[in-house]
């Protein structure tokens, strides 16, 4: 299956690199200095003291690479709609698109642009980031990719792609309920990400300070309650499971939300804590922790985007 990585950052770059290293046909969509470095020297992946160079087609123009079978969307959440639109020339009737973003609304956005038939929901985890143009650094071993049809059917196309990933050494799974899997991941992003960003604390700190850990527990519980109110099959034990995941991370691990906000860049605040607040309003769920964290981070997001804030408190 010919695969396109749209957005060759940490997540897209890592999984695309693994496929390319295994001899699979992969094309990378990137831009700027990152793209030029990949074109000139290849994509360099550092992991556990080793360095591997991936030679593959890389471009900033999706219309030039022909049709592909699978597109992994590795762009930021606020770039997703435009990215899918620009990826349409790469799609044939059976092409499907998998989101790698943290959040619970990416699949719906993809479906609005590319159609439901081309949409496969997904979630992933990897602690990989761009450390220089054309160079990625992967830390830790928490790397996985989950995906599935919107109706949870085990179609031939998702089974074939899963098997291709497994043959490349990628932990890949088609869960029985992909929406539930996405929400389980969101319990960490929506429950911990904003607090890490507001406290400027990596995982080793925010999980070990008693007062902060207690706040995170309450925050995760809000996300679980929201999912339950929206008909997602989250169980109350998901709070402890999410905390256990946070405890498993390397001490210095930081969510991308913290890194972007600390650097004064536009972040995925709206898709993380902002989504908790917005969806809770619609569902009638109380989320006092998320409300406060969102209000604290919103001025920084506004400054990074140079945008005005609407009366509803959501950046336009």
C-alpha cells in the first residue's frame, strides 16, 4: 500500500520512517527548511543512541506525487481541514485517511472534506520531535498506532494496512471500538495536557507533586464523565489507567501543548482543553478544572495567534 505522510513532524515522521526503513513505499509531505533538509540528506531518525537515514520522496506539493492508498495526517489540529483539502489530488476512490492528532473531533473534520468513505478514525502515541531540519529524535518505547473504520467493521483495507505496519515493526492495532480508543487517549491529552502547560511541568514533576497530581486526577475524571455523557463506553477506572500511563512516561516527557505554549507558538489548546470545555457545555457536564485551565491558557494562545477572542471565549 502506497502511503503518504502529510506533516512530517514527530508522529507522522516516526511512523513513516518505520515503514520506509522496512522497504515500504512512502512519500513525505513537509515544508520549509525541514523539507529541504529531507530532500538533500534524507530524513534522519535518532532513537536509543542510533541514527538512521531514510531516503524517500519528499515534497510540499501533494498534487505532484500521484495517487496513494493511505494518508497519515500528522499536521496540527488547526491545520487539518486545509491539509485534507490539499491532499484530495492524492486520493483515488479507495484511499483512506487516518488522523494522528490528539483530540476527539479529527475524524469528523476529515469526513466533512474527504467524505466518510475515505475516513478511518485513529490515534497514536510517540515521544518523537523535530530537533533540527530533517532530523527527528524519538525517546522512550511508547510508540503505537490504533485505527479503525467509523463503524468498527474489520474491513480488508484496515487489516491490510495493520499487517503492513506490523511487518515494519510498528505496534499497530484495530480495536473493537475505535471511538473508545480515541477517547481513552484523549483522557490524557484533555486531562493532563493543559495542566502540564499551565504549570510548565514535565511528566515527572506534574505526577509527583501531590497537589498537582490531585488536580490532574480531578481533570481526568472530568474528561471521563464527559465521554460517558456523550455515549462513549468509558469506565470510571479510566482515571486510574490514565494516571498509570502518565506514571510510565519518562521523567522529562512533555506534551506538545506545553512545548508550543512555552515557545509562544500556536498550540492545540482548542482541540485539547478547549474541546473539553466546549463539548461539556453542549452536554451539560460540569468541568471546573478544565474551565480554569482553559481560561488561564487562552490569553497566551490569543497572543500566539494574534487573534481576537469572541464573546464565547473561543478563538476565531
